[in-house]
């Protein structure tokens, strides 16, 4: 196999062997969905509140956001495994192998993205019995949005990880960036309810367009903030740029 397919296979195989990781990655978003979603859905169970959420119940409004948050969080954390491989030698083997460095790191990102997407798909499937208005026909298209989001932030995570030596330091950087982007994405409450200064930040937040695109497919355009072509265009452009940067950075990387 070439470097691209080898790395895709390696990342998928690596994940399926880590059963605790599989369980842990699923439980965390389920906690958000059940305890946060079900709890607040009772608070917003009235006609006035439904108007704020585009005419749907709160759990339906929240479900695409939980899906996007799951993909986003897992993709961002993909950089941790890059630091791990830097410390324990696997990246050295990839750097000295008679194969394209860019193809190798691209394969790694695609493999991690497929793993992340599988986790997101499981969470989304478990959401359907709880949310009353999700469209079954939107399941597969929403995964397409998830793939673009995953590739974008895997590219970012890999680029940052290549510059760092400490997993703890990387996790600190991730947490500083992750929480603001999550709360500014419109995943948990509509952007229109935010203060004007916060709306500006939400509009430049890439995660906003993933949440909005997922809502297009899973609920309908009446709850979406932007045109679908805008959501897909922003995510596709971001994925192209960040993955390209990660490939260039890995091409120049030296592991001491």
C-alpha cells in the first residue's frame, strides 16, 4: 500500500483496538445530550420558546450542535496523537521512509477524520429517539458537513502539534480555543439572541457554519442562519487551507 492508504488504515486500526477510547468518546457527548439537552428541553417546553428555536423543540435544535461539537472536539484532539508519535518514534519512521511526507500526513488526517465521523454518526443515531423533529433524510448529508469540519480542525491540530513537545501544553491551547468557539457557534442557543459584539465573533467562527449546515439537513432551512452554499463553502475553503498548511509544515518537520 502507498503512504496515503497505509496511514488511513493505521489510524482506523489503532482506534478500533482502543476500546476504552471508543467508549469514552461516545459517553461525553451523550452526557451533554441527556443531562443538558433533556434538562433544558423542559425549561423551553412552551410555544414562545419554540419560536426562538425556529418552531422546534429545544432538543431538536440542540442535536445538530451536539453532533458538530462531537466532531469538532475529537478532531481538535487529534493533535495529541501527533505529539505522542513524536515522543515515541513513529513519526521518525514516517519522515525517513521512502514515501511522500505529504501523502503520509494527509492519510493520517483522513483516517482520523473517518474515525471522528464514525463517533459523530453514532451520537447522531442515538439522538433520533430523543429529538422529535429530526429528518432521517438529513443523516448522510450531515456527515458530509462533519467530514469537512473534521478535516479542517485536524489540519489545525496537526499544525499546532508539530510545533509543540508537551501533550499538556497542547491540551491547554486546545481548551483555551475550544470553549469560546463552542459557545459562539450557536450550538446551544440562537446567534440572534447574542449581544451584537458576540454576533461578530460568531460570524467569524468556523464552527458556526458547521452547526448551521447540519441544521439545514437535519431540521430544515427555516432554523438555519446562512445559506447552505455559504456553510459548505466556508468549511470547504477552511479545510483546504488548514490541511494544506499541515502538509507543508510536516514536509518541513524535523524530529530530534
